[in-house]
C-alpha cells in the first residue's frame, strides 16, 4: 500500500497520444524530490529572533551613523559659509 494518495482519472483530451483518449489511468500525488525551488514538502520554518545583545548593538550603530551624518552635514554647511563669507572659489 502506497503512502501517497491514489486517484483514478479518465483521459478526455491529450496533445501527446490520441490513443489515450477514453482510457482510465491511475495517478499518485507524490512529494517533491527537493530539487531547485522545491521545499521537499516541508512547512516553512518560523523566523528566528535575533538575540537581545545583537538588537541593542544594531540600534547603537544606527544611532551612531545618524550622528555622523548630522556632524558631516554641519561641517559642510560651516565650510560653505566660510567660503561664501570670504568670497573664495571652490
């Protein structure tokens, strides 16, 4: 006895072999072999949560990067102001 579901069907149309029309066939639904693009019949696993220390580290890095961008922006503005006040050329 197969562990797969078995069903019987009657062929009503085919592009391959016209002799098959009207014949009864037995088909089985089988699991994928695990090839490319196939999950092998497995359910998708739940996404794992990152550890708390990693989340804290990531948030600190984001804050640091935001502060660096603000600092760089203020330096550029100050430099542009000095250039403009002293009528300097870039």
